[in-house]
C-alpha cells in the first residue's frame, strides 16, 4: 500500500485534484512528472508547474515540472519521453486535466466545444496512448482517469450536451482500454467525486460561499486515488469508482475532515448514479 519509488505522470497537476493526488503520492516517496500549461502565475488560477514541484518535494517526493499542452501530440510525446528518461520509468498515468463549460447547446461556442473535446477526450486518449509502451514495462501499471461513471441518462446531457460528451469521452477510454490492455496487466480505472470539490475551477465557474461551504477538499480524491493506484493492477481494472463509497469500503467512516464546512450538507456532484 505504498507508491514509494513509483513514477506518476499527472496531467493538470499544478493545482486542484491533480496536485492533491501528486502530494499524496509524494508522501510515499514517489516521483511525479507534472504536466500542465501554467508556467507563469495566473490572476485567477493559483499555482504553476514550478510551485507544484516545490510542494511535491517538500512533501517527500521527487518532481519534474513539464510545460505541456495535451492538445498537441508533439508536446505530449516530448513530455512523456522526458519523464521516462528523467525517472527511468513511468508506472502510473493520471489523466486529470479537463476543460469545462456548463453551457446549453446554442450558448456553446464551437471554440469552447473544440477545447473541451481536445483536452478531455482527445487529450486523455493521447496521453494514455503515449504512456502505454512505458506502462507495459512497469511492475504494477495503472491508468486513472478523473472521469464520471457512464450514467447514460438525458438529465446529465440536456443542460450541457457538449461538456457531457467531452467528459464521457474520458469514461469511454476507461471502458475500452481496461479490456484492451487487460492482457498486458495494465489497470485502467475512473474516479469521480460524490460531492463538489472546492478547486479554483469550481470557484471561478460557480463560486459563492454556499457552494464553497457544501464542497469538500481535493484531499478526499487524493486518498481515494491512492487506494486505486496501490491496488493489484491485474485484479482491479475497469472500475468506475466514487470517492466516498470507495473510502468507506476501506473502513473510512468519518468524512468531516474533508469538508470545507463540516456543519454544511455536502452538495452532490454531476453524473452520479441514483442512490450514491
């Protein structure tokens, strides 16, 4: 149950859920390749690949900050090659980078549609594809997509068709690749939060003190991801995990420590199956 010495390549790891997963792995003594677009401070989005690297190393890991826009094949190929060359291997690929626009069909500009599909579904496919040769050589290889369960109901599509299509593209990668690479012993799983997670993206998108109070910290996703990434790859693959039920199945009974405001009822996230 440790990631000591393992090399994780994480997209969108300069902040939010990606950084939280990186820091949890760093506490084990893992190596983290940070793939993200932010090299200079952003007025609305805290953190850069360099501040993330500093935090990872302070937590006990080794970090390699890599400026990379996963929409572009040459940048992904160079980043993966640099990560593998620097650390000597890639054991785990975490597809966390994502773009979101909760707009109705007529309100969705095609450049926003293209951005979401280029990052979410295409970017996830590209990064995974590029990592596969390295994962085949790993001892317990995992691919983890921060993507929802395939709950194919109109209510999840109607308010924001373009975003749902793009996000479910990441989930479809799990569905297909788990089976495709089962013979290679490469696990491919998805992880999704039961509640809103308070990140800069959520703050900028919906904001408000009520939403913040009803959200949880990214650390709940990091702890759930750690359980997945330390599981036996040949036996745990093709799963669409939800953070809270997964942690509960491993004995966690008190989730108040993950809450922004423990006195406020958590707000459910999108795409959840009934009863979760």
